[in-house]
């Protein structure tokens, strides 16, 4: 009886050690979304990874200049890059008034890009 109890104890310890080892070998993956923001001081757009479910309050502090950063949009009609302060509304181009806007693209392999400024911040 003591021999069986000893074997069970060893098996339990091996299983626990295996679970701990497996957990340490596979760190938890945090889901993030990458969004394009505009730094209104540096006149640059940049990617910023944000954990999913994070409540965003604007302006953010830009990692580029320490200035204000807002979500960036590019008008598909005239190419204007602008910032949006209130993400609860549809983006509207401050130049032509179009609501057809998309996130601007940054060339592959880059994380930031200069844009022509000054950047207009819309409500």
C-alpha cells in the first residue's frame, strides 16, 4: 500500500512539473490591433499596437515627439491626411467634406512616415 501511494505521489509531481514547464515555455499571447495615428507636432503618421479591448482616450501621447496623437485618416477623394478627435463619428475631410476616408498606408518595412503639415484635427 505504501509503495502504491509513493508511485502515485511521484506521478502527481511529474505531472505538476510538466504543467509548470509547459506554461513557462509558452508565454501567454496578448492580442493586439495595430492602428495608424498621426503626431500633430511632428507631422508624422505611425503604427501603434494597442491591446484589444483597451479603452482609448484622445489625445494619446505620441512616442515620436511627446505631443498629441490622434487616429489618422486619409481622404480618398483629395488625399488629405487628417486627425479625428472623436472616434464616435464618421471621419469627414476638412478640405473637401468627403466622408470617404481610410487609414493612411505606411510603406512596408517602416513604422512611421512624414506627412505634409500642419495636420487638421476634426471633431
